[in-house]
């Protein structure tokens, strides 16, 4: 059974993605004054596309490092996030440093938007050198 609430939009609480997309399509919906039960007749309403699955995985890994949900993570946690996403480059110190240098903002933080832009491409098989923008990658 899933759970959706207006209180999340007001930032009074946070509902995890597993509650938003339950195995069985039944949700308890909470408002300011009452609860309602919604259901669907078919499970297809909860099926994620491949792109949605990539986004969900990336958000979950990013949020693990962004505990206060501010929309940024410290640069030191980039490797842990990449490991959580099971990206091979997480074990390559030089490539992690290159990605960190590309994503890092002043103050030693990485924002969600540029992180998502580059990591989503890595997660879908785009070569690392193309993501980094290495001009020598195609010259061989």
C-alpha cells in the first residue's frame, strides 16, 4: 500500500519513492483534514520506464549523501554516490577526480542539476570521455 500526502508539498514530511509507487496499486492519500483511498485496476500504472528507473536510482543515491535535501552534496561524497549507482568509474581515482572537477561549484559542493545531467548519461552508457567533454577522446 502506498502513501501520498499534501503535507509533502508543504515540506512537513517526506514520502519515499517506494511508498509513491507501491507493488500493488493502492494508495492512502492524506490531506489536511482527512484520508482517502485510491486504487487502480491494473498494475501498469506503477511501471517505470527505463528513463524513470534511471532517475529514481540517481535521486535515491544523491539523497543518501544529501541528508538535509538541500539539492547539493559535498564533493567528498561523489565517489560514494557513484558506488551506490554501481558505476565502474567509482573505483578509478583519476576519473572520479575529473568528474568532480567538472561538477564542483565554489564552496566544495555538487548541485543536483549538473550531477543529474552528467551521471544520467554515464548510467545510460555514454562513454566517460564524451561526458567529460575531452576533445582528444575521438582523435585516434
